């Protein structure tokens, strides 16, 4: 029995896949950052020709920090948008600026000093960790039945509440990342900018998200007087921070530890 010869289209598909596989071996650290436009293959190749320890800092030397942050944000946003979560949150009331706050809180929005070839280059795993975080928050908090009452959980979408809730939440998540991945130190550039999250770690983060929903603050009555309740109409940063702290929406509470 004679083996059939692959037609031109099939041969092309095999060659393309082989080319991609070879590139994965050459640049295993850059697969996602290349695909989603955070950095270009030509930039990496040019940098590595002159410096085997090249990094994002090498590639983006001379560029404005705001331009670098915009480039990273664009790639991360495009990556997350394939799943539709951000659009869903926007439809529910999240402001465009609050998405930027979200990325700033959990991701490294500046050029990384870690060489591309090093184990400390986390841009690829950062993207996957971010997607895992978004899924957990969507499933446990932002799609919770409590979002439509009877509690005030939906206030989480308001810009200053969003910012302050995530400031506290990210501290709790960062602590879990540090402990459960046995890192030398807590993540300095956002909890997602770290090695790949394990199943155990993701389960722990899910429990933290559940405590966001069950925090006693959302059951308090509306009142401008902290002794009587919570002023959920306020969008003043210092006021929101005070109400969260005085009603036990704290890192200790979210971690399940006694205050």
C-alpha cells in the first residue's frame, strides 16, 4: 500500500506548525507577549544580537513610561477581551478608567529588568495569572446574585470603591502568592506578575473573593454617619477607605484571619 503524498495546502499547514513549534523552542518566554502585541519578535531578536541578557528595559530604552504602560495595557486588554469579561463588567457599570486601575494594581505596567531568557521573566505567566484572576472575580464577585440585592455589593463597581476594594484585595492575593509559591519576597509589581499560579493557590484566591461578597460592610444601612451605617453614595477616596476599614473589609478579613 503506497502512502499518499500530502497536497500543497496540507504541506503548508504542516510547515507553518513546524515553524511555530521551532519558534516556541527559540523563544519560549515570549509566545504570548508576541501574539498579543506587547513586544515584537524583531525587537527581541535585535536586542539579543547585541546583548544575550537583553530585557524589556533594553528593548524599550528611551521610550516614555506612559507609552510603555499603554503598550502593555493594550496587549493585556486584548488578551482578556477574547473571553468577554471586560465588556461584561463595563455593561454592568465599570468605568473605563477603572479597568486601567485594575491592571495597574495586579500587573507590571513598566519595562521588566529581568532578561528574556531568565526564570524571572514573568510576562507570559502574568497574562495567564491575570486571566485566572479575572475569571475568579467574575464567578465569585461580579456575577454573584448579591450584585442585584439585597446587599450593597453592586457599589463595588463605583470608581473609588473599585479602587479601594482592589487595593485591599490585591494585598490579600499577594500574600497568598508569596506563601503558596514559596517566593523569596512578596510580588513587587502586582500579584499576577509572578510564576504560574497553582491549583492550590487559585483555590485560595477564590476563597478570598468569596469573603469580598460576604463582608459585613455590604449589609450595613445607608448613612453618612459611620456609627449608623455606611455612606454608599460617597465616591471620595479617603471616605471610602475609612468605611471599608471600619467595617472590616480588610486584608486580614479577606484572608480569613482574625483582625
